[in-house]
């Protein structure tokens, strides 16, 4: 049992039981809106979700031999969100374990996850056929199932959703049973399998619906891929717990804003870059979104300039920062809209929901004082069970019941947390510790800069030096010299990058996070250091 399990009074305590609750209580209301493989958005009611996932579970058991504890993988993006949500519930009904896979991974990366997770079946879209086929051909233990975008009801997957005469019963489950393995995005290291139970998944829904004050009348729209903790838990479990409608966005700026209007979305959750794209959209204003009440931003820190611009464009909408990680559920802390401007730059001062606890500690595990740097750690029922097949990494991450995040933060005298950097993103230049996030925020405040990523690069004398990758706004004529001069006016000399690279785009994972690991690999490949 976990050190901090799901409190006993919370019910339902498993995914199938929670779906059954809403199917009985709100059978004809829309549970989710998501794209299917044919490109159209489908509105699925609670009763339909229950019926179709039950039929799908029956086929998984009878046609593929899936039983309790088996790992069933699905490599589906939000363009197949309809199928992904049905599959996830079908797998849970059998007491099996979902293993979502990023659709942008290469064949070797996909093969690693399928092999590491012991997946018995993998569902995939046509775009992943070659990637999956190679692994399945070499593995006698795994079967592949392609989801083809046929005419509605005319493809193999749709056939598996039709009513069955003898539906498979729901497995006897508890909140301690495993529900999913979420493989980390691997922005700084190889992916690890984060194991979440039914209880930790439910705990996310309880926590986040509390901070959003979500209820049955809400419609939560988010673009986070369903194969991530953000898409499936932070947003999906939150809507499921509250009985709200989940609007699964397959992000593109103008279509997403139009979907928000049509669905009458009340809450939107996105990474900061999405809101930056909104601000770039001609004539964008809050008048286009009359039902919206909350904009939540997470996944990375939001630049102060972007927060201020959003506040100006959307004066009647609450802006909230959420800050957490996959291993936590996702779980972490948030900054309520009331403090958006008063505590500009803070990532929060309150834990997700009533059961999340957080501390900021030094290397000895002691709490740090105001404005001192320390590691952010959390505990609560949404924290993962373990890293799959990796007891050493599990023991390193969870110590004395606390999840150590590897994030360096400071807490001001009022108790508000400010993210400084990831431990791995602190650059030590000539003995000075430099936060890459601090340098990035300065560049992003330049009127012509859309985004910036700063990394450390080897230096023969200083140990490390800084390189800044910058994306400029369309039509900008700013050059490296101008950007360097701008930074020099706002940063101490030892914090100013001498190496600035202007790019049209930067490598990202599926949630939009910049892959600094790829940028570091690029520097190592170059083998050149600034003198």
C-alpha cells in the first residue's frame, strides 16, 4: 500500500465504477467530444461510452485473450481521441493495464516501450503501421490492431463497438489495482514507465476538479495528447470525476478557437505556447469566447509578458497556473486567478485539491527559508505507485513518502512558489549557477521573440557556457546583435549568452514542451565550444 492512499470516504474508486455512475445518472448527456479516425468530431453520451466500451472489452477478452493484469497498448493521437477514450475504459473494465504510446516516437523508441511494458496487444492508426508492424513481426507475444478510418460503422474497430449478447463482466477491482503505465516524455532522459493505480487516477480527478470548481455543467477543452498524463488524467479524469464534458482538442489555432465557440467550452487547459499562438491571431479577443471562465496554463512556466498580454485581451476570464508532473498524477500546486498579477511569475501556493502536500527542501531534506533555493517535493494520493520494473529509480524518486521532483524553486515570504529551473537545466558557468528559465524569460520579453530555449554547452575554461535558441515572430528583422544587446541591458554579464541561434522551430514532444535533450545532443555533435 502507498504511504498516502486514496482517502476511504471517496467513491467511486475505480474507472469502470466512475463511468457506470455517470452512465446511470446522466445517460443522454454528452460525456466527451473528440475526433475519430475519419477526421470528424463525435459527441459521445455517457450511456454510449458505457455500452461501447463494454462491447469493446468483450472483444478484447474473447478475440485477443486479454485478461486481468495484461498490458494493452494504444498508439493513438487526439485525431483518434474517440477510439482512445473508448479503449481506455474497455481495458480498465477487464482489470488490464493501458499503455499509451506517443504517436511521434520512432520505431526503436516504440519497440522499447512495447517490449519494456510486455504489451500483448497494440492498437494503432494507419500512420503508425510500419512502426508497429516491425515490432509485432519480431514478437510472438504481441498482436497489432490497426484502426482504419472507414465509413462510420464500416471498419473493424466500429464492428467491435456493436452491442454484444453476453458482455464480459467488470473485473473485481480496488483502488490499489494498476490502471495505466504512462511513459515519461523523455525531455532530459530515456522514458520511464510511470505506474498509476485506479486510486491515483481517481485522486487526480478529485484534486483538479476541486481547483477548477468543475461540475456537470462545465465543458473542459484541452489539446494535451491523450497518451500523456496531462491529456488522460489532468483533463480526462477531472472531467470524468465531475461529470463534465471533455472536449478533446486536436490543436490548430483557428480551428481550436472555433471548436471552443461551438462546444461552448468553459475551461481551457494548454501549454504556454498555445496561448502565445492565440495572441498572434489577428483580431483575437475574449468576445469570441463568451462561455469561457478559466484559462489554465501548465507544462512549463509562462513568461510574464504573455500573462500580461492575456490579461489585457481577456479581462473577464480567470488565469490560473498549474504546476505538476506525471509521477505526481499529474499532481502539484496551482496559482489561483486572484493572484495572477499580484504574484506574477509564481507557479502557485496551494496543492491540487485537499490532499496534496508540498515542501521545498535542501540537499539534506530540511525545509529552506524564504527566498532560498530548494527542491520541490510533494506527497498525496495521486502520486504514482512506482516506475515499472525499476525499483532503484522508484526508491530514488519516492523517499519517506515524498516524491522528489528534481525541480529547483524558491518560496517567498508569503508562501508562493517560483519555479527556477530543473536541476538538469541549471547551467554552472565559471562557478556561477544560472537559471536557464530566467534567461529565457528575458528573451521572451523582447517584442520580436516568440519563444526561447537556453541550454548549457561545454566550455574548456568555464566548464559550461550558455547557448540561447530563439524563435522570432513572423516578419521580424531582429538579428543576433540586437538580441544580445537586449539581454545585456537586463541580465548580469555572466548570465548573458554569447552564443545565440535564431531558428524557425525547436524540437518538441507531443505536449509542446521543448526537447532540451535534443538541443544538448546537437551541441555535443558539433563538438565546438565558445572560447
